[in-house]
C-alpha cells in the first residue's frame, strides 16, 4: 500500500531517529577508545613531560563528561559533533605545538613526533569530514593542515637560521605534510562526491515519489498504481496466487461539491483516503484512480475475503462523517484471472461498480452478484 504523506513523514522521522541513535553509539565507542588511549599515554609517559602528566587526565575527564552528555542527549547531535571535534582538535594541536616548542622535532624526537602525533592529526582531518560533512570538514581539515604546516615551517626556518646544514631531517616533515595534503584532498573529494551522489538519489526518489503520488490525498495516482498492478499481475500469472481488484466510488460527490464547495470536497477526498489507508493492509495498494473513484488491489486475497474487507471499509465510511458531512461509498469487486491481463480485471470490477450504483448505491457487489 502507498501511504499518505503523514505516514511517509512518520516513517522518515523514525529512520532518522534510528540513524541518530546509531551515530551516538558510534561516537560513544570512539570516546571510550580515545579515553583508553589517553590514559595509556599518561600511564606510560616519559619522565619530565608535564603536558602529558597534567593535560591528559584533564582531557580524559572532559571526554568522559562529553560521553555522559551524549548518552543522556543533553544537546542536539549536531552541536555535540561540533563540540567533540573542537575538544579533540584542541588537544591534538596543543600537544603538537608543545612538542614543536619544547621538543626536538628535527632531531632525536622526530620519530616520536611522526609516530605519536601526526597519526592523530590525520584522524582529526578525516573525523571532521565524517562528523561535519563536506563544508565543516573542509574548514577543520584546512585549518588543521595549515596549523601543522606553519609549526613545521617555523621550526625548519629557525633551525636553518641557527645551524645551516644541520636540518637534514626537514625532508621527513615535508613528506608527512605531503601525505596530510593527499589525505585532505582524497577525503574531501570522497565526501563531496558522496554528498552530491546522495543528493542526486534523494532528488530522484523525491521526483519518483511525487510522480506516482496523488498530490491531494497522498495515495498512489494512476501512474503509480499501474506499476504495482503490472508487477502483481505477473506474480499472479506465475504463482497462481489470487489478486482482487476493488473499485470504490464516493456517492453523489458532485452534489457535495455543488452544495458545500470544492474546498469541502477536497477535504472529503483527503478524509476518505485516510480512512482507506488505515483500512487496507500494508501489502495492498490503495490509489486514487480518478476524481472521486479509488482502486484497491489485494494480493493473495480471494473474492470472498476481499468482499468482507470492502464491507468493513464501507461501514467505516458510513459511520464516520467526513468534514462534517455524511458520506457513503459504492464498491465493485472482481478477481484477476491469470493470463487475461490486469485491464480485464479492472473492467470487470468497474462493471460491478456500475451494477452496485444501479442497485441503489452504498453497497458492495462482487462478480457473483452478491449484495453485501
């Protein structure tokens, strides 16, 4: 069954909530692993490193607080992502700046700098694109790269001015930053293409949805119903399973428009579509076939069961006024005959609908000429 817009929006919101919960769980896992790394670095630190001794425990506490806020949903996920990137980025870049200022990045501590810090810089660049998307990732990635490159350039220039010919290790820092530039370019390109592709698919799905959806009531329109009916007819031909076509017409709808106006008539169409959508099964098709006529296709349901379902729908309409107006419907039903084509079943259901109208309306008639 093609659902009404309200049902579509509810399904979309449910999926978005599920994805948000998944992302929160992923971030919690990453926070836990980061806290473990920070505490291990603190526990096995070198003597005489006050930055790790003081800053890392504080950082672990900050991360734990962010984890608690994430768990209890203290703020929106988007804001939490920005806070996480800002906190982790501040810590990584502060440690990098400390190492350049107080360490010996072009001497014996070069390996420690490359192996212990620049991997974190690379993770920060990639994380910015994952959490903040293309634009946010470009801001954080470019800022991180420029900050790191400025630190390296300052160190190389200072070393060259102080002791010419003693800074041969500058080439390693240059290679590291070339790697970071490649990582930034590839990650940004991948994120850009992903977002553009996702946007194209979303637009295509939206256009497809509205091309097959009646704009007034949100059910399938005739075009959308044709695709469903063709597919179900093929399955009925192949597997010999029943398929029943139900045509429903709102009684005296022209009189409703004439007496109450087209705005009320539109409200009746929407109200009837809501009742119809809530009456049929999820696997059924409910479509606005044209004007005040609706079609329901029920795969796997024989004629007798379809008649009972149509009768329930007719009684529901009869009992509940729509837009303050008492409304009744007339129903004609026919069962698909394998090999005869779906148009044959629709025409026979239409013939039953006209027979029901001739018999006095507000009733259900099947091909067996039974009055329900």
